[in-house]
């Protein structure tokens, strides 16, 4: 080969060699950069699945009953915690949790561990200045009920991670529950987090729930129920208010109350919505079942007289039926008016056990109403083949059967609604964040066991029961005609039979009797004083609740003129509200002074205010924003803070 050719070949080889070296260097540089970038991202990026959060629950007029409230939670990046012993010692004192458990978390191999969720703001502010290495805060949501215990048994409660634990929160969890958000957070030079990107697991929240409950009606039921239970030193009580034409539940109260903001401070028995889940023997309110059946079957005339045996009837089995007072011959309307057990038995006896059983079930007893609420009880009705003569007799006046307060209210709603029994429901609609209607309830007829003609006859009979001489005369209203029935039942326990001195007092009815707008049941469990009957204990609060409710919904008085709502119960208003009228110029109004008032008094006072009121704490009001005397626009929000009196 010529010298020039060898030179060119050597040059080509050198160039190729240098090319390989440079290429390898570039490859190594790129690979190292990728590794370094990965390591850097691991150090400065973390993925956090934040709490899901929930949509709001509102009353039928849009008043907030349940909402999410921002809170702060503490977490750690253990890789950044250089002194786990010292850090855990400091945090355990601030958070009042185990130092040993904390130390275990801080020595974890994970890049993200929760220290404590939903920490008080004051605690967070005490920890921030310490600038503890590897300790950070993140914003989360906490379920908040701005009305406190109002409708607590209906709403239910929510635990950590927005998990529904009961009530409407659980029944409509599929609408309320937002899906968790997985967020990628980047740390800046000072170790603070900022959100870099998010991933939604599933869909966005579907919408806000509007209940059939009216905040104002709910409040007046709860207020009167509490006062009645305390007055009679009773074990508890329930009140159910329905719209008979639709089945909408306008109010559903139980006492003792349940505050979902503090659900973890009470026993599970306090959570129960007893009007829906608990059974009781309905007593004389059940007599209308067989009167309606006998009229519908043509087995009875309203004009005939029935011998009530002077208040004592001995059955062929030797068992004896008693009336509270001796009565001679009575017509069916008179039997209901004075609530004769013997008369009721003789009416039911015409049907016979088989037909009695069929009619009980025709009115929906022994089965769930289907209300949109978890854990509804079906009731207890034994098949008629097992009834003894005495059991047949006692069933005729409301013993030996188990019903819920809601079932009895629904039965009387059917009488009020010309014989059509509507399915009770609690949710009116669901509306998306964009304002689209996602769900709308539709009134549904459950049963139509009796004709409008029979219904009209029963209305007239029930109107007579609240007139002078009737067991329900304490429920009489001068302003509106009322139809209703008392009930008194003795409580029993398996193996012990009926328990002396332990009663359930009930009154159920509707008004105005001729064109019913509202159906109301009031039940008082185990009144402890000498008064224990439905006429003595349950009829008076029915009267108060029904009068205020009819005025509240704007039903004009049928007689007697009546009083405006705000004046009708001014005596029960707190002094700061009762002594002066609300100052308003139409579009705005002056904020009253709430300081020194209890939570219940403030709730009572603001029922008719055109604003939202948010409460914090318990006890008496000591702070409010805006200050008293300020003028604010309608639809604004007032914050009131409470503290224990002692």
C-alpha cells in the first residue's frame, strides 16, 4: 500500500475511535442525568391522596344543614427527619399522642406518613414556628353541620376520609361522596409543598342534596319535643310531620338530640332515628284500622249502637277487657271519641282474625314504608293463624303488634289524603354544581286501601275526638279544625310481660281537618309523672306544634283570626329577640345582640331571619361577627361562637 493510502486509513481509524469515545461519553452523561433527575424527583416530589370531601345537604329552601369545612392535617417525610427522638418528643407534647408511636412513624422507610389528621388551628399555629425538619401540614376537609343538633338523626354523621356512618349521609353516599384526589406535590427550596398536578379517581361530585325537611318546621318540632320530654321527666320522644298529599317528610325529630359534629362523644344508641327504626305498641291510634276496614267491608253502620258492657267484658277464655271509664251503648263515632277498648274489640270481631290480618297488611303494617333512610324497621304482625282469642282482642286496640311512629303517621296521612297512602321520602332533589337537575323525587302511591267516601267518614269521626268530651280535646285549636286520635300503650319485655308504670303516650292527627295540609304524630316515651296518657302528655304538644306549623307555612285560619307566627310564640323567644322587632329597610337588616343567649335560643330566634347563621362551640354565645347593630344584606352569613357557662 502506498504511504498516502496508509495515512488516510490511519486517520479514518483515529476518527472512528474518537467518535466511539465521544458517543459513549454522551450516552453515559444522558443516562446519569436521567438517574439524577429520578433521584431528585424522588427527593422533591411526593404523591398524596387527599381526603375526598362531600357535597352539601340543604333543607327544602336551600338552608345549609351539612357542608365541608377546611381543616389542617400534619404529615411527615421520614427521610428528612434527622432527629426522630427530639422531633417525636416535641410533637407528642403538642398533639398529646404517644411519643413511641410517633417515633416509629418518623423512622419509617416511606416518604409520606400521617402524623395526625384534622388538627386544631391553634395547635398548627403552635407547631409552625418550630420549623421541624420533615414535618408538614396539608389542607383537608371536615364534615361540618352548621345547625348543630338540628335534624341530626336525619342527617347521620361522617367520619375520617369522608366516610358516611349513618342517616342521609349514608343513604345518599353515591351522590354526596366526592372521589379521592391524588395530588403530586413539589417541594420548594424551603421545603414547602405546592400542588403540581392532580388525578381524579372516578367522577366529580354529582351534586347537592335538597331535603324535604324544612329547617323552620324542624326547629319548632324539636323545641316543643324537648320541652315536653323534660316537663314529664320522660325517657325520650319523637315527632313526625308529613305532607299527606305527597308523602314528603317536613319534619322528623327525636329527643335526646344527636349532634353529628360530636358523634364520637355519644353512644350508638343516641344515633338512632327512633321514629323510623324503633318499634312500639301503638295503642288506641290503631283502632282506626278496624273501623276503616269495617266501614269499607260494609260490616258496620255509623248509626248503630254497640254495648260497651259498662267498662268490663269477660271473654269465654276468662280474660277480661277493661275500659278506662264505664260506658253503656255507644255509636262507632262515640267509641272512637271516648276510646272504648270494648267497643273497638266488638267492631274488629265482626271482621274475624283472617280479615283483620289482611287489613292490617293492606295499610302497610308489618312491612317497611320504603322511606329513603337506612335501617327502617318493618314492624311486627304475627300471622292470624297463631292468634288466641285474647290476642285478637288486644290487637283490636293496638297491643300485640309492633309499629314505628312513621308507620302510624303514614296510616293517618292516608286517611287525610282521601285513602291514598303515599310513600314517605326525605330527599326532594339533587342539583349539580352547574345547576343541572340530577334527581327529582316523584310522589308515589303505596296503597289505596279505602275509598274517598270512607276517608271522609273517618275525618268526621276524628274531628269529634278532639271536641269536648273526647280523649283528644287537649289538641283542639280555635283557629283550625283538627282531626286526631290519642294513644296510650303499656311497654312490655320478653319474659316479663307488660311493665307497671311504663307507658308510651301518643297523639296523631292532621289539620285543617277538611283540607289537610299537615299530618303530625307526637310520641312521648315513658313519662314519669302521674300524667302518662296520650290525652295528658302528647295532645298538648301536638296542639302547640300544629298551630305554629300551620302559621309558619301560611295556612289562613278557618276561624278565630289567629295570630302572626312571630307574635304567636313571642313568650318563648329569648329576651334579646322578643323585646324588639327586627329592624329592616327591605334589602338589609340590623344584626341583633346574641351574646349571653343559649344555642337553642339563638336557633329559635333566627328561624325567620333572611340570613345564614353559623355556630361554633356549645354553651352561651360570647362572640359574634358582624357585631350587634351592624347592618347586613339579606342572604349574608352571621357567625356566633359559644362557650360553656361554667
